[in-house]
C-alpha cells in the first residue's frame, strides 16, 4: 500500500491521554503509526473531490426538447428571414432564438463529473487525513475551538453506551468540546436561493467528528442530535468525514476500541 519512501517519512506518533466520562485522565497511550504519516494536502483535496463528485447525479436535457415541431424553412424570395417556420402560421420555431425552440448548448448527462482516483490513492489520502487530526495547528486552522493540546481526543469505551443527548452534553463540557458544538449552532444559516425548497434549508458548519466502534451503539443517535457533529465507524470512515471541503485537520473524538480498529484497518508496516 505505502511506498518505501513514504514509510521512511513517518515520524513517531504522539502520546495522548485517555479520558473517562468525568473528563479525567485514566491512562496515556501511543497513537497508531498511521497518525505519524505526513499530511498530503494535495492528495487529500483530490480524494475529497473524487468522493464528493461520486455523489452527484448526472443531469441533462431531453435531446428532443424544442425539436418536436413541423417547422421548416419557406425558402428565399419571400422577403422574410429563412428560419424554420410552422406551416400555416409562419411562426418561427425550432431555432434557439425562437420562443419554445431548442437550447443552443444544453447540459448533457454524458458529461463526466466524477473525479477518478485510484483505490490506493484514496486509502493513502484517508490515512493522511487521519494523521492531520493529531496536529493542533491544522485543527485550529479549520476554525475549531479547542483547549486541549494533545489530539485526537480518546475516550473510554463507556462513552458508546450513553443513550441521551443531555448526558452527552455534560461529558462534552467536561472534555471541553462543547464550545465547538456551540460554534456550529451559532454559525447555522438559512441557505440563499431555491435550495431552501429542496431539502437543504440550512447551512450548518462542521463541528467535531466522533468515531465509534459499532454503528449500532446507543450513543450514535444521541450525538446525531447535535449540530455539525458527524458519527462514523472505522469501517465506514471516509475522506468526507475527515476533511470536509478538502481541508484536513478536523477535530476528532475516538473511543479506545475504535482506535484499535483504526490501527487494524490502516496498519503501517515497520521497515
């Protein structure tokens, strides 16, 4: 997966504390080697465009739109423009300058809108974006509000058993993550234009990303009620989660068990 040159560039990942539900440090662990990879912003940007454009639905006009008419040119010598006209009425039709005529250059569903990328490049981009979550400077550059110097934030597995959003709020306040959720809430805007009527009424800034070990864990629904918060698992982790807009350095909360799964999925060899 990784070239030898990339492996040689790996630095020792930092040690981070593990917090319990009271916000207290219970131990300190070494992050997996994937968090020591160099941050490839160019590759992350390209991978984001690939994942984003893969979700776009092709759109185009009916090839026969504006052409379903009996209009034809009457020829020369009649003192009128030689455009296609409807027999009997003499009304211009078919051409793009006529009312109800065809469009000169309509959008076509054959346009290639998906940015292609190799599977190994996409995986490397995800690994590089994971490494960016451990760099406080990049996280602050994205606009997140953090008061902790050692990232990502690792919590005990008890966090996954929480069922109520109010309990999650108390824990996030103890972990000093609630300010970032409030930032997303205050930054929520009503979208301009017709998108308001098409299922995307609000524009919500991205808050922190929660990575849990099991998609069916009770805390998933509790977290999804919070503005700007995304929840995923190591198996479903994508570049859209780690680098929204193609910008790496998202504030991330990971449970201890999910961190072990990340290490298994994105294992970096030692040479």
